């Protein structure tokens, strides 16, 4: 037989496989949710709530990967979609008509009236019974479609037993971090276009309206670290000759300016 160590390695391998599947599913559902509300991946968001098959949770490295992939501060795991989505049943008249004839409308109304727990059970593969003319009748697969509707302003995406609910609300702090990340992206591009070496340090100047300046100030350390800037100046305007390389960039529909000189 297998030693306990070997057995643990096999179980661990299976768990890792399931964790990887969960990471991939959450990443793709989270990106789809962002696309729905047109919020780009570089814009950080507060968090997502997720439901995994069998009420699994992710932790440690796997959880960090999901946070990075989705660019969120927090991922919470729920055992069911209660609270993030309501289930509604849509009767399928074509399927019902053949079986119930003139009672079809009554049956359709009964289907619409089914409660959350009945619909959850149905989604999990359990049987649904309704009363028609004093007879218990079992509903068939094509008789209804169960639709998830998001609670509040959450953006909910589901696939099989995976569900992701994204909170799309942006506050001032998240917006500022989003702007800082965009600036870093544009500065990296300007470094590349200017032919700088990956290790070259730079003197940086960034300018623009208030929100750009405030974001650059709040995230000055982050910007310096990411772009290897030994000095960062933040001002209202930049003139062409202020640095060796100067460029106007669009950040969130605002015009910002970045300028850099290589320090070698």
C-alpha cells in the first residue's frame, strides 16, 4: 500500500488541481464582470465574493493569485449565492404547453412563484414537484430556466458551480490608485520608447490636473519603485525641454504629462 506521505502527496496534488481550476474560473468570471461595467483591470476594486463548488475556499498563495488576477483588495468566499444574487424561474411555454394544455398558464405561474430554496435545490439537481388538479407532477429539465439576478449593484457572473460577485463601486482612494497604476504604465512605455535599459534610474516629472497630482503624491513611493525614479517632481505643467523625454498621455480621459531623463 501507499505510505501516509505518498497518500498525502496524491491528495495534495488533487487539491492543488482543484485550486488551480478555481483560480482559472474566478479569474475569467471576474474579468467578464469587469467588462460588463467597463472597468479596466488596472483599476483596483474593493472586492469580490465568490462561491466555489462544494463550498471550497482558497487561501495562501492561491488566494493571492486571485487577488492579483482580479486586482481586488479582498476576496470573500460564501457557501451559496444567498445575499449576492436572487434566483428567478422563467417558465418555458413551449415545453409546458405540450404537457399541460389549457393549464399551462397556471403551471407557469406556479413556476414563477417557486422560492429561492426550491430553485437552489433544482440547480443542484434535485426534483421539483408542483400540484396540478390535485396531482403531484414532477417538472422536467426543459420546463424552466433558472436565472441569477445580482443583488444591489453587484455584478454577478456564474458558470456551473462557480459564481463571482464583483463590487464595482469606486471611491477616491481606489480612483487615485488606478491613476497611479496608469501613470506607471505610461512611464514604463516612455522608458522603453526612449531606449532606456531596464536597470537605468530616471529623474521623473509628472503634471496634470488636481486628481492626477493628488494620485501621484499619494502613490509617489509606488511610482518611484516601479519606474526606478530617484526623483519625482509633481507640478501643474511640463515644458518640452524640462526632461530629455516628454510626453502627453491620456489617463482616465484627463490629459497628463510625463517627462524623464535617464540617470544611467
